[in-house]
C-alpha cells in the first residue's frame, strides 16, 4: 500500500463505511484541531468516542471521555489517532488487541508511522496516515470548496443543500489521487528527511 | 475503478462549479450579497472560530468567489486558492503572511513596473526590504540570501519584455535557503506554464489579464501549492504560532497543506480588506472557461507578428522567446512549449520619438496600460508604465526609450499585421 498518495476511492470507501470512530487524543479545548474534527464528524452523523486518560470524567459534545480503547466496551469501526508519530505504535498495539479489532486505523495530519501501518495492515486493517478525516470528508463532499480548497472532484449534478448534521454525498467524480502531485511530493520529501 | 485525471480544458470549464443547490442554475450564480445567515448560535460560533467550513461575510469569502478559487487552484495544481481584488492585492496579502518589519524579500529585477513600485515604495514603508536579483544570472539570487530573507519573488514570463524565467533554477535557490518561491504567473497562465510543477510554493496572478481575458474586470488570486513546511524553523509565525485573533489556533497544524491559503484568507484578506466583488469573480470565471482556446490563439498570433516585425526595416530588435535564436528560446521550449505568450517588446531604430509616433499611428491596436485583453494593445513603457523608474532601471527591466510593448489579442493576425505595417510606414 502506497501511503504517499491515496486514491480517492480508498478514502471514500472508508468514510462511507465506518459508523463508529474512537478518537485517541481528543481534546476538550475548543481551539485544538482534534476538537474541530471531533465536532465536525459528530455533526456528520458518526458515532464518536473521545479517548484521553487525562480527561476522564469530562464529556465532549455530550460523549464521556474514556481512558483507553479497551474501556470502550463495544466494537468500533475506526481508530483516529490524534497523537504525534512517536506515540502511534502503542495505540496500534492496543487497537489490535481488541476483539473484534477495528477495521481502520487513521493517523492524523502530520502523523506517520510506517512500521505501525505495516503491522495493522498485516492484521487485515486499512490504514490512512497523515490525513485529517474532517478535511477529507469536506473535500470529497465538496463542502470544503467554500474555503477555496481544491476538492479534486467534479460533478454536473445539483449540489446537495448543506444543512447541519446532513451527510453530503461523497460520491463525486475524482480527479486522481487524494492530494495534488506537488503536495504529495512535499509530504514524501518531508517524511524522508525527518 | 481508478480515478481518471481530466484534462486542462475540462478543468477550465468545470472545476469548482456545480449546479446551484436550490435552483439548479448551471452557470455559477453571482451571490451578490455582503453576508450569510447562520443556522444558529453554535453554527455562527463554529464559523467564526474556523471550526466549520462556510460563509460569513463577503470580505472573508463568497460562494461565487469560491468557485473561481477552486478553479484556479485546480488549473495550477495547487491545494487551495484565495481570490482578491487585484493582482497587487494578491502580492500584498501574500507578503503580509511572510514578512515582519526588517525582513527581506529577494525579487527578480524583471518584473511588471507596478510591482517594482509596490516593492520599492509601499512595502518599504512597512519595513519590508527588497533585494533585487537578475533572473538571467541565477548566482545573483544565491548571493542575495541573508538570515532575514523570507521569500523569493519572480515572474514566470516577465512583463514587459516577455522573457522566460528559469523557475527550476531559482526554486533550487529557494529550497536551499529554506524560503518559499513565489511565482507571478500572470503572463503565462497555467495553460502555458504551471510553476508548481517546477518548484513554486505559491503562485499569484493578476486575473485582470489573460485569465479574465476580456479587459473588463480587475482581480487577483493566490494559489497555495501545499509544498512548504511553514513550521520547520518558526520563521513564519503567522502560520506556525498560536494566533491570538483566533483564540490560539495554529494555522498550519489545523489546516495542513492548504494552511497558507487559509492564512491569506483569515489573517490577510479579513484584516487588510481587498475583497473581490462577486460580479468580477463571475466575469473572470466566464473568461477562464475559454482560456485554453484564447491562449493558444494569443500565442499563435503573437508569433506571426513577432516574425513580421523581425523582418521589418524600421525595427532594430524583437524580444520574443518564440523566435528561433532569441536568447530565451531554449527556456521557452522547456517551460512553455505550447507558445511564448502574447506580451513582448520590440525596439525601433528611430528611438523614443519613433515609439511615440508608432503608438499614435496605430488604428486597431489600443493605446492603454493593460495586457491580456481579447483586443490587441500597445504601449510605450518608457513614457508610461515605467516612467517612474530612472533610466538605468528602465533599461534593466527591459523598458528602454526605444522599446514598444505589444499585447497581442485574438483578432485575425492579417489585420494586426496590416495595422502595424501602415503605422510603421507612416
Ligand atoms: C505581471 C503582472 N503582475 C501583477 C500585475 C498587477 O495586477 P493588477 O493590475 O490586477 O493589480 C500586473 C498588471 O499589469 C502584471 O502585468
């Protein structure tokens, strides 16, 4: 699996199929990227579970924090890891120890651990690294176009009316890989030099 | 099924535009409104806090402008774009994200005269210093790098002489210096040159020229290539540090590879204010739909006219990179193989007076200070656009006293040649 560039269909099938997402490293502080992403995904109808041992006893958008993946106590479809690259492996190990294990491991923008990805893939999980699910959802639904972002999708169908909580269609015609060629090159150069 | 990449002409027509959700209107509607209602207080707070994508107020974003932004981002191969009121506004907003007082920018000497003025005078008053380098002498860029350098700025095809810049060589200097390369791609348009493919980190345009293409609307745009790591050594606090105006959000951490475009929008455009009218965005979008057709015709006409002038006895020199033997011909074949653009200069044996006479004798060419119109245009830079520069700087930027600049339109080339012929012979 090439983790420098993802086919839109790969990302699309993940976002269309997962229902529950445990967010490891979710923050209750409303200027943190994890808070933005948690809120956005919850409003798009995903069953979100905040995981952060430092905030047990608090809630995020009405959902109680749990200390670890094992404490969730029910099957989950995806683990979204909001930790930097050096903290990925233990979370993946924890996820793989769950029964049943999740179907997808997603590492946040800036986070990448190729060894952890290989381990999860060997166990049959799908892996996404160095991407934000909020941005990918916004891009594939074209909602993000309101910010002048290149969604890399085209559609000649009437746009859905955006209302809060509504799941916009992710099924637009894609223009090739998930990012532009130039930005993928930059990400690759960065991961090679760091 | 794997994704198929549509071609340039398909993107020029479709990228960013989708039938309107409420009416089904197929052309992009002009959302001529200042403001947008919120769903509820939480939605409003989410928008103001940059937590949700959406519209607030047209100074920050507008749905018509957003279509233009996505379209140009797609054509340039960038991650995102921001449309602003003019090409000059684009340059201002870009540099405001990158420079603090006392910082420096290295700029190519061969730039549009208005940009030379903007950098020399307006930006100097902000404490932004410019070091000029010669795009024909790459080592001058290397030598200009100091610890205060924050960016390098060049034009892909330089106004007024139409010379072609070796973007890759200058991108290598920028990479080594750890600063972004900004390319003004106005005269080439992405139809001829895609600077991001050659190492540019930021592309700016005056949309007023070939992209809009009809001489009817001012506009500018900033394209983020998504290639630069703004946080690497904290040289760019607007992108890497917690922003007090947004309760401590860090822009790059939150927006990843389109952080620069977001910074330009929420820190630059929001606070400096040069917003593009949605009506202008609509006019420019309509222009872009035919960009590939127009640009090819502009280039084909320009080449025919350059050839005609090169054979005329009153003409001492023609600077058109599309002519074999031109000093930029090799660079043109590398960077702009479809054509050498449609703005170029030539020199008259009769000097300053001959230039002034030619301009007044032309009947089809319009004498005005613009380029990139459907109509053919002519100007004598030394007495107009470049008149504020001293004689030395005029010559260095390709606007000596004997120089006439043409911007070739999409009329029939035979008519343009006939007009030049009668004016030169008059
Ligand atoms: C190469 C170039 N850059 C920038 C500009 C400035 O653009 P505007 O007039 O839209 O501010 C111009 C205008 O002539 C130009 O030719």
